[in-house]
């Protein structure tokens, strides 16, 4: 498979007068053509800022302070506003968690769809046909009559679909999806995820999917990176992550997944709170919450290292953590619940 995007040693800082926050700290990953890549982790770990950097959409005062984001061998970090707009309009699209923040409330769905493919020279009839086709693609019934409605006339699920239609309007090669279903109820969440999966195949695009939900990762992703305190702490294919996770934080996330034994009871969450990124401990940022922590963990930050082909882990105690049994067995049978999809 060909590489579509290379993120290399990306760092993002939010400076302020009193303290700087390193929201993203040396993040590296590749995206291949046609794959879905998941970014998972607790709130505040840097998922959204990583994603926003890829489109040059960081909000001030956040800025990229290091690294490269190579798209078709061109560095997005170095692009000026005009180049960025071109990439955003035609190559890379984004959908966010809350459609009302992305949809313009005073423009009809038709206008917003037309904007998505304004770079193409189309006749009036072709534009209308394309808009209707897009709404059909995302499963909006009677699209002809809904084109001239405003976002507030759509239900939550329909708005999410309209936003996906607009994001796909330019036939992007890469779709960035930041918690695209969190605001929806479970049934619609499932429909939207299945829709994204189908569209990925039909349009042959790649997706980077940000979520805090390992169930969504299992359903959607080929490969996954687990983030903690601005860094990737584990990265591998989805099946391996669920069958043979190696980072204690990943085990913790899995412990928070519902399974048949915990159904109806309170989930076992990871003890302690996510760290304050402005005041990280000297050593491993996970040490205060980690049951494997040793002296070295409190003194020195671990580097990310390969533990197998295409399996990367950032932890000093790799020998200790090798015995953890994942949620599924490697032959694909279930050991608890969850199940991974291998792309
Ligand atoms: N506007 C801001 N000003 C200062 N710091 C910010 C700002 N936005 C984000 N940050 C910092 O960047 C860190 C990473 O934020 P990010 O939005 O990437 O988190 P996330 O992983 O997407 O979390 P969530 O799951 O809650 O969306 C935050 O913990 C916060 O410290
Ligand atoms: S480096 Fe140490 S503290 Fe950090 S995750 Fe590994 S065992 Fe835990
Ligand atoms: Mg976020």
C-alpha cells in the first residue's frame, strides 16, 4: 500500500504568559491509501490538536513548533494560506463532533454543498445533480426537497449526514473525523459509522478517526495509535492491539470497556486523573497511575520502540508488560468482549 500522509515528530504548543502547554509532543505516524487509522485516548491527550494540525486548523495561540506533515511529499506545516485552502478544498476534508459548529446556520444545505465543489467547472444542472447524489449517498431521504432547507430543519442525525456529504463533496483522498458520532444516540452512531465505512470503500479514501471509544476503534479501524499526555504510547494494527496490548495505559483503556461480566455494573476506569500537560512529571507521564511503575519510570521518559513488526510501545518495563492477555485471542476468538477488525 502507498503512503498518503506522513506525520513526523509533530509538536504543538499552546503558549501563554504563565505557562506553555505541550499539547502534542513528538507524534509520528503514517497513513496508507484506503486505510482507517484510529487515534484514541482520554480527554485532553492531544487527539484533536494532532488532527487540526493536519489541516492547518489549529486555533490561536496553538501552533506547530516542530515536525513535518508530508502530504504527497509536500509539507503542510510550511504551506501558506492559499496552498492550505487548496488542499482543504480538494484533497483533505474534516468532520467534527458537533455538526452545528461546522454547518453554517444561515446558508441552505444546497449552498454549503455547492461550496464543497466550487473549484470544479460544473453547469447548473451538474451542480444540482452532484448535490442530490451526495445527499443520497449519505442516506438522506427525498434529497431534492431537502436541498433548500437550512441546518436547523434537519434532525441531529441528518445534520451529521449532511456534514459528511459536504465533507465528501470534493471527493477527498483523506477524511479527518473528530469524534463524528459522540453527540448522536447509539443507533444513529452505528448507522453513521457503517456509512463512513461504506463510503470509504466507494470513494477509496483514507480516514483518520479520533475517538475515546475503543469499541468504535474495533468496529472501524485497520490500525490504531493510543495517545497519552500528547504522545503516542502504543501503535499497531487493531487486531494486535486488542489481542496483545503492551502498554499499561492501553490495558487500562481495555479495562474500561464494557464486557459480558461487567454489563450492568460500574466500569472499572483507570485510577487517577489525566495529567495536567503544563506540569508533567519528570519521568513517564503515566507513572502516577501505573501499577508497573519503577524508579526509572519516575526519573526518565521512555522512548517509543518497536516490539514487533509494526507494533510500537513507549514503556520502560516491556518485559513486565508482555504477559497481559488482551480482549481477544490471536486466532480471532473472543476472550472477553470487544473484538478487533483486521484490515
Ligand atoms: N485553546 C487552548 N488553549 C490552551 N490549551 C489548549 C487549548 N486547546 C487545547 N489545549 C491543550 O491541548 C491539550 C490537548 O487538547 P486536544 O483538544 O487535542 O484534546 P483531545 O484529546 O482532543 O481531548 P477531547 O477528547 O476532550 O476532545 C489539552 O489538554 C489542553 O491542555
Ligand atoms: S514507563 Fe513505567 S510508568 Fe510508564 S507506562 Fe511503562 S511501566 Fe508504567
Ligand atoms: Mg478532541
